C-alpha cells in the first residue's frame, strides 16, 4: 500500500517539494461511538493522536441530523486541539450560529441531503450566489476562514470567485469512485480544475473518497494546498493504529510532491 502509482495518461503535474497540508476527518470515530450510544471511542482523543502523528489540522462535519459528530464534540474538540479545526457545515441559520459561537479557524460549506450516506456532490454556488455569498461574508467577518466544497466544474469555480470566496475545496469523489476506464479522465478533470481555480487566485483544497491507493496522482499537483481525508485513514487505523495511518498518508502526500507525474 504505497500509493506510488505513476499512472500513464494522467497529465503532467510538476511536483513542488512543499508537502500539502493534511486535514484528518475524524467523523467516523463518532460513527462508531454513536452505533452504541455510549461515550467511547471519543473523537477528540483520536484527533489528539492524529495531531501527534502529523495531522496538520482536524476536520469534522456537524451534520444537521447529528448522525456522527455531536455539538459537544465540536465544543470539546475545539478547546483541546493543538492544531486547529476545520468545521464542515451546511449553509443553514442553525449551523452559521454554531460556527460563529465556536469560532473554528476554518469552516467548509457543504451541501447536505438527509438520505445520503456521505456528501454526494459539491455545492451549487451558481444557483445560490446571494445566499452562499452572504453566509461567507458573515463568517469571514467573524474571523473564520471559509471554503466552499464544489465539484471540479469551471462554472462553479467562477461562481465561487464571483461571490468573493477565498478558498474552494474541490470534490474528488467522482475521481475516487470512477471505474478503472474513466480514472485517468477524472484525474485530468481534477488537475485542470485545481489549476483553473489557482489561476483565478483562489486557495485550492481537495477531498472526498481519497485513500492510500488513489491520492498520489492528484497530490502531485502543486496547485492544491490541503487535503481532507477521513474514511480511509480511520479505516486503516483499525489495522495499524491511528498514528501509523496518519503518518503513512502524510508520507504519500509528501512523496507525491517530490516527483513529476507523467
Ligand atoms: N471533504 C468534505 C467536504 C467532506 O464532506 C468529506 C466527508 O465528510 C471529506 C472531505 C472526507 O471524505 P472521506 O471521508 O471520503 O475521506
């Protein structure tokens, strides 16, 4: 499981030696806890271990249905983290108020559907410019850095820029879930979107569905500043422990920047 797959057919991406930041998404520790309705395992404990192993920050998603992370996790973790928190929320009044109260360093706006297993697509910024723009401004005015989770679609990237977003997180799920025959074209779509957003002056992050096997080709893009990765790291932690799981992902991200992908 090295992730060192130098895929033929993926457009050239010259690595910069600077490693991208890794945000470890801790939601699924809470999924395990909620399955029993008790207080163990505690996502904050695991977040602290992830930080020790090299996580640059901790990401968590407070969903409207509270299926994994709970309000007390957000407050408790925010007090105890030694790095900082990236809080994923839907653009609702309730969530904006929670973010303004807790004041995480970063907030990522994501779309939410009640029935989905996980976040299925990016925000439709094009169709909600006013609402999302107002929400961005509200949290930015409160001193929180806001990013918008969007698909690798130039129209959505343009709309994010137009409403004054500073940061976008490009949804990598379509690439991650693509059949083998479509993998390279999905990777190229991502790489083009990363560069397009960066050239517009946006800070570019990426995440969703990334794992030890598929992250390398896209982590080679020096356009991306940060990767948010959860399910694969928490799953691997069951086999090797959270520290090694985080450490291995950090190493892959660092190595990806030290080579050029053909
Ligand atoms: N980025 C965003 C915006 C997400 O909603 C999620 C899932 O909560 C992730 C990254 C992490 O995805 P995964 O758990 O598949 O690595």
